C-alpha cells in the first residue's frame, strides 16, 4: 500500500543528504548525477502521542505527525476577516520596524518581573523595538506550546491583576481602586474584584472609557478583549519577563474566533506542550 506522505529527503550513494532535491509523492525516485544510481529515500520520522490537544468539540486525543514538517499556523487577512483585528495586532507585533509602538512600551531599565508597576504610557525615554518570535515568513525563532499552568502564568502579568499606573504623578491610579481601610491602608483585592482588570484598559483607555458599567474605577467594556502575542499558551509569553510581548484591545468576537482557530490548529496538528510552531500571515 502506498501512503502519500510529505516530501521525503533523499541521500546519494555516499549517504549524503541532497540539499536541492526532495522526492515528491508520485514523482518517482530521481537518479543521482554523481554515479548514475537512484537516490535512496529516507524514512520519515513520525511521532505519535496520546495527549489531549484542543478543547471541547475541537479536542483530539492521540495522533501522529511527521517530524520533518514544521507546523505553521496560517492566518489570512481576507479569508479570516472574522478575526482580522487580531491578525493586524499580531502583524504589528512581529514587525521590529514598528513594534516599539505596541503596548506595553519596552524601555531600558524597566523591571518586567514586577507586574504591579507597568511602564507608563508616555515618557521622555523612547521605547525600544521588541524581539518577538514566531514569524515563519521572516525565519524567526519558533514558539513553544505550554500547558494550562504555563498559560495562566503568562496572564498573571497583564490580566486579572492588581497594578498601579503613573505612580508619583497627578495621574496616579490604582487598578482596582478599592476604598481604603479605616486605618488608611489599602486592602488587598480579592480574586472576584480583579475580574476584568487588565493592562489594556490603561494603554487603550480611549476605547474603554465609554463603558456604562464601572467597578472600583475599572470600566467593564464587554465588547472588548485584551489580546496578547506571543500567545499566552506559549513559553515565549509575558512571563518571560523581558518585555518582548504585545497586548491590544480587540473586539471580543474577533478574539473568541481567533482563539477557536488557534485551538483547532493545536488539535489538528498535534501541537502539545513542548512542541514548536510558527505563525504566518497571508493576504
């Protein structure tokens, strides 16, 4: 039985890999100009697992992949218009020529291990370009899938957290801004009081300030989500504590649809914790 696998690597009679030629399914084995003998095709390396990948109806349990093929999450600006705003955010984050303008701004000397004090929106110090991985088209470094605990750790640096902005200025603000205790001290927020608190609401204030519902000084704008890249589900996310990530306020449905597409990619291509992958944006 013939199995139509991916392109296969060829070696000549010296057992040296042919760099400029592969065997394509159905094309026949080519002849080596070295000695006139047919090339030998290398057997693809296949990895199988019983891990669960994806969630809900998209979940797949167990499967096999060809390790000779890189896994690339392709997003089309025309075909995936339902999450175009997320694509545009990722595109900007991946471009070192413009990603200094993404939030939070990366400036020299900032302590990225301290989420309580994010960098100010404005400063006399010019933001730096960010080294953000995952760009397949540019030959960038890979992203690495992490488990749920790793994703939670990434989110602790920008979402459902307490933070203080513009400290020491007239614009100083506590998120959330809870009433002081009777002794004048500031209480520690509970987990329920931190729901809906994220850095996007500071950096993209103009998009949130029209919200009709507010909780402890925090706008509850249900039509927006705080998107992040690299994805929280990757090792290269905000928990790296280097500032090489980006967040952006995007329409809620765009973020949900993009999350579903990424989840399907993880499930269909067996991207489980520890596996590498890339992203690619096309027209």
